[in-house]
């Protein structure tokens, strides 16, 4: 869900753990800065294979942090806000 500022609000601990993985956090950051990119394009900028990047993007998409349209991934929202679910 997005808040009024356009940030993705995470309250699910599993989603927070998914984002805490350094590769996923770096991919999300690259998508936010560069805009929509393919897994091949993201892999060319880093040290991962396109299939590894695609798997990481699917996990980010599972929690609403990335939207994928075929082979292109795009970050959702302007940022991420972590909120205690309690």
C-alpha cells in the first residue's frame, strides 16, 4: 500500500526480511534511480546473472515493491516506510 507521500508502507515482517536482503535492496535502489529496466540490464550493472536478478525481482514483486511487465521491472512508490504491525 502507498501512503500520501507515495511511499510503499510495509508492515509484514516477511516483506521486511525480503527487503533486508542486500541484493534485493540494491536492485530496488537501482530501479528507483534508473527507472524501468530488464533483468538483463540490471545484471549487466551488477555481478548477478539475469536469472538471479529475475528471481530477486519476483520476490520484490511478491511484496508489492516492484511491478513487472514481461521482462521489465519497475519500482513501486518513491520509497519504503517500515511500520511496526503491532
